[in-house]
């Protein structure tokens, strides 16, 4: 009888290794997204496709370029002198002012400084208003660099031209104020100093990755230091790829005339300009339903 202790010990079975599947991969091939057709209707980043498990190189480069454009739009300085000259060529008077923010770094770190004029600019506007600032104007246009000087450079002049072309009879327009390192509320102080009944701030909006040049327009009735955002109306994304200047000007004048009629702007003034274009507009009313006007 064999002694089990002397029998050879069998080696344990080796685990079965998974089969390695090698797939040919074309480095230049991009797998198309089934939603690719939607890209014809928007500049949003969708249906980008893929290269293997990654984003296609071309799309990655486009993203980097868009990001660089957005950063440039924030940091590039507005050429106020060039804008003033272009407005002079269009037959408009302009005044150049500066906020209390001394430079771009302070402007970005201290939003409050961008909402007020510096002392020299405030004094210049007082002098421009003359001895009777209450004589003023019906509408004051203020152009501020905001967070995108590129938006102002590309879109402010066409928008101002469209606003002038559609101006109703009897509206007195003041000089165009060009403001450096400006936030929206800076227009309140400028409008108050020049005796404007209504002020419109044309300002560069915060850049997006597909819209570094979007211009916003903010309307404020009876501008004064201390007005808050609920007392304004806003028209945004004014640019050829968004709301065209001509369409923005039509919406602006609808709001401006209603503001004059109701003696207010803000949350109590609803934008029904689309209804007006369709002939279905109703008279605006207060929140409790009481008609105004």
C-alpha cells in the first residue's frame, strides 16, 4: 500500500487568462453622434462625437479657442476714443467717463466701485448738464464696457443706430455717455446728473463659451443712485447670432414708451412686445390687476 505522504503533490491549476481582443483604431476617425443634425440649430456644444473614449481633437481645440476668446473679452480694454469717434461720424455727441474702479483688477475684485463714477467724471457730467439739470432729456444712452469690451466694440454702434432710426417723435435724446470699468448701476448716477427721465445702459455681458460678444441693455425709469435690479428691464444677448440690433431696438422702444406711460420700469413692466407685434397686446396693469395709464 502506497504511503500518501510519499505521493507527489499536484500543482494547482493556473487560472484561465481572459482573451485579449485587439481592435484596429484609426487615429483620425471620429464616431459621429446620432444627434449631430441638431448642431445646425444651435451654437451650443452638443453632439460633439468621440474619438475612441475621448473628445475629438478638433472639438478640444475649439473649446480652448472659445475659452481664450471669453478671457480676452473680459480683460481687453475698451477703446473709448475709437467708439467716440465712430459716434461723431454718425452725428452724435458723446461724453467719456470712468468709474471709481481705477483699473481692471480693481473692477473685477470690487464690483461696487464699478457702480459709481469717479469724482472727475461726476464733475464733468454736472458741468455738461448746465445750470438746470432738470431740463435734461427723455432718454440717455450709456455705453459701458462691462464684462465684455468685445461686445461693445462689435454691437454698440449698430444698436445705437437702430435705436435712433426707430425713435418716436417727441423723444429728446441726450449725448451718448461712454463709461470705462462700468457696471450696470453706473448709468443711474449718470442719468441723474444729466437729468434723464429714462436711462438705457448698453453693456458687455459676461462672456459664454459660444458668445464672447453678447451685449445687454438695461432700462431704468427716473435713474438715481441706489436703484436696484428689480427696478430695471433687461434685453439680453444682442448680437447678430442672438437678438439682432434691429429687433432689439423694436423691443426697446416698446418698453421705453410703456415706461413713459406707466412712469416705471422693473418687475411691474412686463415685456409684451411680441404680443404687440401680433396685435394681441393688452394694457399693462399692477400686480393687483389695477390698470395703469
